[in-house]
C-alpha cells in the first residue's frame, strides 16, 4: 500500500516533469521560428531596398542604347541640331505610350527601331526622360508591352 502511494507520487512527479519539458520545448521551438521568420523578413526588406535604389540610379543600360541608336541624330547631350529635334523638355516624352510607339514604329523622319525589346525600350525611355534636366518619370517593360498591344 505504502509502496503504491509512493509509486503514484513518483509517477505524478515524473509526468509533471515531462509536461514541463514539453512546454519548454514548445516555447523554444516557437521562439526559434519567430526569430527565423523575423530575420527572413529583415533580409527581404533589405533586398528590395537595394533593388529599388539600383533601379532609381542606374540608367546605364538605357544610356548605352541611346549612344548606339539615337545619339547620331539627337546628339550626345540630347540637344539635337539644325536637322534633328532636341529631346530636352521634348513634348513627346510627356506621353509615354506615344513615345514607345514612335521608337518601335518610327514617325515621319524618325526611323523605327523594331528590334529593341520591351525592356530595352523601357531602359531607353527612362534614360532620356531623366537626363539633361528632363524629369518625365519612368516606365516598366510591362507598360511598354501594354502600350504596344
Ligand atoms: C535618323 C535620325 C534619328 C534617329 C536615329 C532617332 N531619331 Fe528620334 N527623331 C528624329 C526626327 C527627325 C524626329 C522628329 C519626328 C517628327 O516629329 O517629325 C525625332 C523625334 C524624336 C522624339 C520626339 C521629340 C519631340 O520634340 O517631342 C523623341 C522622344 C525621339 N525622337 C527619341 C528617339 C530615340 C529614343 C531614338 C533612339 C532609339 C531616336 N529618337 C533615334 C530622328 C531620329
């Protein structure tokens, strides 16, 4: 009888300890996940921040295309000459869709550039829209695609 009571107490203690262990394990696991997901979020945030910065300051791809395809007429500083119009504060640039179409299909004495990809056209427009004092905002490759539909 005495033995059985003792045994029960010991067993109860043992169970309690097990439950305590289990609770601690659950808490530790939960905290672990919480910390990991916090860090992932932080990393993600940092990544997007870096990407947006790159996008805002990097017009090098558009600049290169401009120098290869457009500079011969519109000149290095975008100022044009007696024959070809200046792109400084150019009216067309206010209308992104019309600009996309003019580059892709040409207009009057300006030749078409059918081989440029949507991304190249976007890069190009972003460069000329934000150079030489121009400030006409930006366009994405997806918006170029839509303009050409
Ligand atoms: C062979 C010469 C030539 C080349 C190369 C050329 N353009 Fe043009 N561009 C013109 C002429 C001419 C016009 C005026 C067209 C018109 O409205 O009659 C013009 C007009 C423009 C305008 C409108 C200017 C305004 O006053 O609103 C933009 C923007 C423009 N070009 C961008 C480009 C871009 C970007 C490229 C390179 C992909 C390019 N052009 C290549 C000759 C050229």
